[in-house]
């Protein structure tokens, strides 16, 4: 029982920062035809309900490729493509309209009950679909007329934003209307990407059959820059896999990222809860495409005090680090360098210069227990050494009770109280009896 309670408490503690961070943000979620067909679909819809109940503004874009192909097959129609793009003749368009219309009603129905397992159980959820996507014909290429296959002309983003502000979920399908009153078949990934860009969404989210983008060993790649995503897409195109759902999604993710959508996430539609795990845990579960790596090392600012305190308090309580008050931290914040991951401080260290003696003290080195043994401590010390050099310091030292060998392995040598700068000598706490370790040549 105790274990279960701890799991619950840990889970809550870890997810609360994300719940706060996501509140009021716009997420565009792409549900391809394969997702709509999967056994896990009802769980995904429930999780979407949970996102809604947490105050996230949602636009859902659905695809229908699998269902359209199935229906064409039932009508003995062979799908026609040119350069991997469907050619939509009049009969095909009729079928597409039937299929997407039916899917839209089904999704609306399942979204209507998606709050049942959330704190908003019993509340009415309004799902709005409409002529938000304006299309135009794709035209003729190499003499081939794409007929009713279209491309996006514009997105009525203000009308979508209005609906989101009213608390509605906006549902868009892969069919757009033209100003001439015609319907055009669109690529759902294009719709999702364009809507995310125009709405300045916080996230674009997609699903695939794998856990995310996999490397050659079958391991999930957790972070991709747009340029990596482009290379992956090129590689898959060369292998003839240009139509796979992750390739289509990565094209969209790379594009939206360059237009300012901060993050795109690709998770499995087969694993129950993968969407929540990706959005509410520090490391996620799938693949994230972002302009900047989710982890960065930088100088601390006053806004980082809360995060640093959270990181060092347990170590202070165990007597590993010397206690620092919030006020002291506020005064000394410019001495700190932190490692930040997804808006959370997972590492910190400080450098206190003693300019007269051209020496610097390294202190308060801490890496979050879940992120140890991956050289982050090493990286922090390197960064502080760089800072010390830039300040013209010649030596750095550290006072430590528990990490003697760790510093020794980095070239620090035992030193004595008499070797310390005068001010530090006066403050040396003989009772604590910390070991003094010094790096003599920077
Ligand atoms: C010390 C600390 C910063 C190291 O961070 P880290 O990112 O895990 O360190 P690295 O990945 O660069 O190094 C890991 C190696 O150091 C070893 N190591 C970690 N902590 C150590 C310690 N206190 N003493 C000796 N060796 C230690 C690990 O066993 C590992 O060795 P291995 O590579 O042979 O397996 C981290 O353990 C921590 O926050 N400790 C609590 C706070 C503390 O002691 N701070 C130092 C006083 S200022």
C-alpha cells in the first residue's frame, strides 16, 4: 500500500509543473486514419478529454486515408496517385466526403463523452467543425489533372481561436472548401501543420505505430532538431518509405518548428497512456522535434531560484551541501550556472571569485538524482572552469565532505586551509571539516 501511495505522490509531484505549464496553451493533435482504427482509440480520446479538462485548448485534425482506401476498395475503385499524391476524381470525392463526414460524426460523438473519466465528468463539451480551412485546386502537373485534390489557400484562424476561447474543441477533417463552393481533398498533415502555424500553437502532436522515431538499433530517438528530422525524412524517402505516418508527420513537425511552433511530439497510438506520459513527464516517451534541445546549460537568473532550491534542499537536509537561505541565493544568483531541462532545473553549481588572490571557489554542485552518471556534473565543472578563466582566475578550489574522489578524478589536489583566500580562511568551519581540493592550473 505504501509503495502505491509513494508512486501516486511521486507521479503527482512530477506532473504538476507540466499541468501548470500547459494550461491555456494551444495543442493541435493529428489523429490519422490508422489512429481512428486502432484498438487504443478510445483511450486516446479519454486522454484528450483529460487534456481538455486541464484547460488546454485543443484543435483535432483527423485523417482518413485508411478508411478512404477501404471504401474505394469496396467500390472496386483503384486509387490513383501522381508523385505520391492522390488524384481525386468526382467519384472518389463523393466517397471521400461520405467517409470523412461519417468519421467527423463518430469523432464528435466520442469526444462528447470523453470527459467521463475526468474531473469535469458531466460537463458538456462542445465540438465545433466548420469551414475553417479554405482550399484551392492543386492543379495539373506533368499533364496530370489532380481534379478535386486541393491545397490549403488559407486558414480562418481567427474564427478557430474564437471557438477555442469559448471552450470548444475544434475538429477539422481532410476536406477543405473553396471560395467557389467546391470541396477539395487535402492532406491531413498539411491541415494540422498550417493550423498549428497560423494559431501559433504551442504543440503539434501526432501518433505512429512505433514508440516514436527509431534509430537503426530500434531505440526511440527522444529529441530531433528540424534538420535531423529532414535528414531522417530524406533517408526514408530513399528507402521508398515516403508515405509512412512518421515520415509524413516529421515533414510537418520540421516545418512548424521553423515557423515558431516550439515543440512537436510523435508518440505511439498502440501504447495506452503514451500521450500523457509524453506531455506530463520530464523525459517523455516518444520523439520530440524542437528548435532547441530540451536541455541547456546557462547562467542562472532570479527566476531560477525556486528550481535551484528544489534541487538543493534535499542535499542540504542530508548535510551534503551547506544550507543557503532564499535571500542569500537571491544575492548570489549571478554566481550560479544551471542545467535546465524542460523548464526544470536538474543541475546547478556556483563559482565565487576571490579576485585579489585570482582564485575561485566552486560550490553547491548538484545534479538531480534521476540524472546522475551521465557526465552532467562533469559538464558543469567544465563550464565553471571556462567562467573562471574568463574572469582571469588562476586556481579553483572546492570544499567537500562527500565528493572527494569525484573532484580528485577531475584533477583537483588536496590542499590546506592556509592555501585558501584570506576571506575564505576566516570563514572555514573546522567542525564541518570539509576537505579542500584545488585545481592549480586552469
Ligand atoms: C557529485 C555529483 C554532482 C556528480 O554528478 P554526475 O552528473 O552524476 O557526475 P558524472 O556523471 O560527471 O560522474 C559520475 C561518476 O562519478 C562518480 N561519483 C558520483 N558522485 C560521486 C561522489 N560523491 N564521490 C565519488 N564519486 C562520485 C560516479 O560513481 C560515476 O563514476 P563512474 O563513471 O565510474 O561510474 C552528483 O552525484 C551530486 O549531485 N551529488 C550530490 C551533491 C554533491 O555531493 N555535490 C558535491 C559537493 S559541492
